[in-house]
C-alpha cells in the first residue's frame, strides 16, 4: 500500500473497543457523538468485536480494507489498542492507541473461561484457551513472548494514563518508543476523563 500522506484530511475512522467492552463504551460513544456534531463528513465505524481475536481481526480488516489508507485512522482502547496496532500496520495509516494492551497473550491467560460483558452483565463472554494462540498471531514487530519495543511508524499516537489500574503504563510507553506520546498523569484504565484529552487526539488527526 502507498505511504500515508500527512496532508490528507481524515475521512474515515474505525474504533476497536476493549476486552468485554462494546460500542457502548464511553470513549466510543463520545467520539461518535463528536464526529456527528462537528465532522458529519467523516465515516465512523465501531463494530461489536467477537471474543475470538482471529474473528475480531478479520471483521476489522474486512470492514476497512477498501478505505483510503492515506485519509483513514484506526483507534483502539486496551485490547482494542492491540488490535489497532495490528490493523494500523496492515493499512499503514494513522493510529491512535488509548491505554493499549501490550501483551494480551500473557495477560488474558487468567481470563480464560466465562465472564460477563461490561455493558450487559447478563451477556456471557467466553474466552477460550485457543484464543491465546490467536492473539500471538497478531503481534506486530516482535516475538509473541517478548514485550520489547516496537519499531513503530511515526504516524502512531499513544495515549497512556499513569493511573491505569489494569495495565502497566511504563510497559505501554516502552512498547512504542517512536510513537507520539501523550502521557496522562493519573486518570484510569478507561480514561474516564477522555473528554479532557480528546483535543490532543483531535489535533493529531487533524479533525
């Protein structure tokens, strides 16, 4: 694919939500509402992702593979940030990570089994043991058992909160040494004060 043009205006945005989350997440909803109000010309997509990493990655790629990579952006939070890293590398487009999962094949081993969905407690989320291998197949730029730095492209924007209670913020920063970093002092895993930090994301994407 051709290289991304920094001068191209963003016309398409896809958002990948996190583990057990949904398009009903606060950040996904905030972005959808902001774009509808301020940039209705931008096509926005936030699909409900399957629990299977392979199925989730296929859904995302099938949804955006015809989009213009020079004017599209991928966004992802937590596990969605892991998927966004992969999808951004495939599409060679601008990518925004929000407290991205660095090593989900390691961290989600303890979540194998059945849990409830965040936005619908009555809905069961079943994480199968073989999903760990599916996660490993989606690692970009590193061996699946290594959490070393990723030689990422400069079009990657990494938003990391030091108050993340789920993921290690130093690990998130160290994984993307060449990314543009927006470090939030405090906050939390969900970046519940995301509205306060959205202006830097908006500026990075040129929205």
